[in-house]
């Protein structure tokens, strides 16, 4: 298949550092191979340690690639990964979260991936021990109050992330309160997007007060 041909070329390349395969019907079968003579895309990524940026946005991937993605990224020098507009869900994010402390990712885009509270909690736990990630995009998911609280609490401890997008999630009052507490403790964030998150009016004064005390935003 075309994906297998691309994978073989990536494995042989000594010069590629950035790969953009977005908006292609790669699917799980193109990423994960069950035959030694037909490598999948993630097999190629694991073999080629020169790749620093990989864009797999909108490539029809599901949680089925989660385990293989975790294996490929384990101690891999990849810095930028865009998995937006796929269907990883909570199960796929769980696998990815397990290796966030053993990879070197600086930017991770998981927007529009059907991630709910469970997936957000997996990521929150992983963020507490991560020292490399600087940009995280979780916009357009299904994260509600519980998941957002866990994420904001993890950002009270993680002082490496500089840009965090949670827009178009329904975080509500509880998420808003957790965010204000985080902003009082985290002075490293440079960008925070919580637009269209159903933040109630009663949170506005608390948010305003925390922003005044924040030295980063």
C-alpha cells in the first residue's frame, strides 16, 4: 500500500526530520503492521531517530494505535506531535500518557479526539512527572468538570507547560475555580485558552483576581 511505501522510505531516510501526513486516510492499519516485511508508520518512526516533528492530524486513527504509539515514542527524540481530529478517545490517551515521562515531546496536539474525563485524568497524572512538554492542546473534546479540575491541579505542579488550550470543553463552575487556584500558583504559563467552556459569571471575579496575581499571563 502507499502507506507501507512511505513507511519504508522513512525507515531508510537519513535526512528527514519533519513529516506531515495530515488529511490522509491512513487508519490504524497503516500505522501498525503485523508483518515483519511490511512496516507500519509507527514502526518507521521507532526505527528512525532523526524525526523531530510528526503531523498525523485527521488520519482516521483510533485507540487501536495507542499502544504502538507509546512504544514508538518511548525515549524517542520526537518533539512535535499533532494527533488532532482523530478518534483516540480515553483508551488511546491512556497509552500515550504512560510514556510522557520517558519521551521528549515539547508540543502535543490532541484536540478533537473524543477525550472525556477519564482521558483528562490520565493526562493530568502524567503531567505531574513530565519535564519537557511546553505546549498542550486539548480543545474540542468532551472534558467536563472532573477532568478539567484534575488538569488544572496538575498544572499547579507542572511548571514546564507554557501554552495550554482547553477551549470548547464544558468545564463549568468547578473547572473555573480549579483554574483560579492554578493561576495563583503557576507563573510559567504564557498562553491559556478557555474560551467557550461554559464558565459561569460568578467565576469572573475570582478569575480576574487570580490573573492580577499571576506573573506570567
